[in-house]
């Protein structure tokens, strides 16, 4: 990663000057849910959210976030309370900006740090439309089986399976796909063995560039608010995997290339391809990025 190292070294000199006085943080993993306040808006914590020392993050019960600091170190903030929300001032974690952990690939951390810097303006724009775009309008679920399913799932080419555990096991549950206005039913199938299969035939039924809505119906009643499928094309897919100069990416080891691709695709909700690259890493270590992406996908989808 010669090019990236040159960039990273250049950036790190600038970061080093600010790291000692004003550390910056990016969220790299979210388990559960939470928010931070920016210009009076409650902004949901997402992968890539940028936080400073004056921010306070509110985590729901049994939720946790992992952050990367501006010298490429990682740490996790967790609310272990099983009932109540908890507020964490970021300032109390300023001493977490130490040297990288030994089991983390520093090149990978530098790659992600630069990636998040590119996304920083969009992620933290307080304009209401942008906040809505990045998930401030949460879709609630009456069915606890969907606590972990993300609002938007992007489909490219590979089939996958969504995990679903209905509270009422006696109910007849159906997966239903609608058009963007949720007016016309395009596809319907019963849920089998707590799994929703997104097959090749269903993917081919969708048109590239279109947005679709889906929902689970139990005994004729919606179990959850509408969620979104987005069919992306090759151009969008390639743009997700090419946030930086190709030479920088090529200088990563093949294992780290697969990790980066899995991370970027997971971040953009392209779950099937993210799982594919995750399997290609052949990583048997305790690398935190490998673990957190894998656990994130395992909780929601069938590997």
C-alpha cells in the first residue's frame, strides 16, 4: 500500500499535531442503536459517524459502538444496562487514543480512516434532508424478531437469506415485496424455517436502479413497518469498492483487500457480496474488523 502509506504519512503528520490536543473519532461498528446531538438534531449513530471531544453519545440498553481514533487505535463504548439508555461523554475516552493494538492491521486502519474523512461532510451535515437520508427517520417494529434488520438492504447479484424469528410461531407469516409506493404487490412467499430466501429469481425480477419496499405479514397483519430493497448496478457496485486510488488498494495484502471490500459493502448494505468477500478473507485470527463485520452479518443474514 505504497501510495496509501505516502498519503497516510502525510495525513498522519497533520493528525499528530491535532491528536494530542483534540482527538477525533469515527464509528466503525454499531451493535444495537444510539444517537448523538448535533445542532439540536438527534442523529442516529451509524458507521462513519464523526465525533469530537465535546460530543455525548446516548446508547440504548445492551448497545455498543466501536470507534477509531485519529492515530489508528480502536476502543469500544458499551451500555451493559439491560433496561435504560446511558449517556457517554466522548471526552472521558480521550486517553483511548494510544498506539494501535497488536492484532490490528495498521494499513487497514489507515485505509478506513482516510475513507471516513472523505465521508465526513455528508455524515455530519445537520440539514434535515441529509439526516433523514442517513437514517434519522427510524422504522419501528412491533415484532422483536426484526430488532436487528437494517432499514435498507442493497441487492446486486448474489442471493442470500434473511433470518427471521417470529414471536407468534403459530402465525402464517409471509414475505411480501412491493413497488416503491408500497401500492402494488410484486412478489409474495411464505416464510420457511425462520428464513426469508432472496433467490436469484427474485433478484432478476427487480429492475436496476429501482427501490422496492418489503414487509412481513403475520395472519394478515404487518409485523413491521416497510423496509427497503435497492437494486444497484455495476457502476454503483464498483464505486462502493473504489473510494481511493487503485494503486493504494492494490498495495494491500489480498486478505486485507477482501476485508476492506467486505467492510465497504457492509457499510452500504450490500450484504450478499459483503459476506462473499468476508469468506474470501480466510482470516482465522481475532482481528477485530473481521469479527465485527462477521458478527454483524451473522445476526441478520445467513452466511
